[in-house]
C-alpha cells in the first residue's frame, strides 16, 4: 500500500512539475517576421497556420521541414508546390537538424525574424535548442492539438529524454547539410 501511495505521489509531482514546460509553455509574440518555419512533422494544422500567417501578411516565406519519404514528404504535401513555400529535409532529421537547416536557409542572416511552428509539448524544447544553436531572432508558437492522457504521458517521457539529449549533445552543423 505504501508503495502505491508513493508511486501516485511521484506521478503527481512529475505531472505538476511538467505543466509549465509541456502543457502551458509560454509562447512568443508573433509580430512581423520574414519566415514561418514548420518543424516536423508537417501536420495539416501546422502548415495551415503558416499559410494563414502568410495570407495575413505576417510572413513572406514559409519553410517546411519534411521527411525524405512517406505521406508528409515534399512530394506528398501540396503546399510544397507553391512558390512561397520551401520544403527541405534536415540532416539529421531532429530538432537540432531543423535548427541547422534554418540557419543554412537564412544564409547566416542574423537580422531575419522567424516564427517557428510546432505543437505544445515541443515548444519549450524547441526554444531551448534555438537559444543554444541559432543566432537569429525566433519565436516559437504552437498549434492546437488535443492529446489523450496516454499521449500526454508519452510526451512527458519523450520530451524529457529529448531535453536531456539536447543538453548533452552539441548543435548540428549547418555546413553538414
């Protein structure tokens, strides 16, 4: 019985501690930017938000991180056929690889402003990696995405492990892209 109570207490502590990081991370103010950057996976909601930002005149260009193959590859996404949309595959296919690809896309233009689009559990880690590995001005925003309790549990575990990896590994090198 004591073990069960301790386990429930530990789960509650982790859940509450993760609320400001994974469930309610602060998002940046969008304002005017040069590029809306959809990082993987390029879901319909993320691409639609980038397209809305462009239609509203908030951004001029859209960059989309896509896998090399599969249903979300550049060949399969209709948005990738538009002239204002650039779809590329980062190497490695990770958030750090996506940040390196962004740096390469901007050709070192430190004055460029970027709006990075992801989903809520990924906002804080994306911001951490941008702060660590990107010299430009970027804000991170999330699309609305409903997650079941089991999906939240998975995201807590996955994002925590990925945070540890982001802390202990160096940035991806844009020159290797």
